[in-house]
C-alpha cells in the first residue's frame, strides 16, 4: 500500500517561506488543488511540487500564466521535450528582457550623473548666492 504524503497549508508555508495567503492565492488562480477536510486544506505531494515550481518560476521572473502553462505541459513518464523547449524559450526571452532593462538602467544612471553634474556646476557658478545649508550639502557630496 502506497503512503500518500499530505501537507497542511501551514506546513507548506513554513517549508517554502511564503504566507498562507500566497498559497491560497495560487489556489484561487487554479494552480493548486487541495482536498478539503472540513475547513482545512490538505495538499498532496503533487501540490507541493507544483508550489515549488511556481516559486522557482517566480524567482526566474516568469508570470503565473507562464508558470502554469509550463507546469501543465508536464507528462509523467515522458521526456517532456516540449515542456523543456518552452522553458528554454521563456528563459531566453527573460534574459533578453533583463539585459534591455540593464541597459536602460545604465543610461538612466548616466543621465542622473549628468544632471547632478550640471546642478553642481550651476551651484559653483553662483557660490556667493547659495544659502548656507545648501553649501554644506554641496561640500559633503564631494
């Protein structure tokens, strides 16, 4: 006889460092399917694995829909090549997106440096007209 591993919502929350509200949210979205024993939710080993994969997808920047689609592609006992190819394509897309965001952030930092430099230059040109508290800020910034 096979023993079925079961988890309470509190056990899963502690195990993965998430709130019980987060787990209920994933349930509301149809990603987890616990059984009910009265008012209690009882999660299966399959639910535990799904939660682990959802959280891994979240760390990778996947949306819940992307995670759901990839998780639902899993076929027990198969090589799951379609699932793996979809995951690889999604990872490539996320990587491209992050690289674009990094470039945007680099440009923003350069723009901030330029704006700050112009402001400091303008303060230097008007040094005699700077209120005392702003002189202190300028000197402390250097």
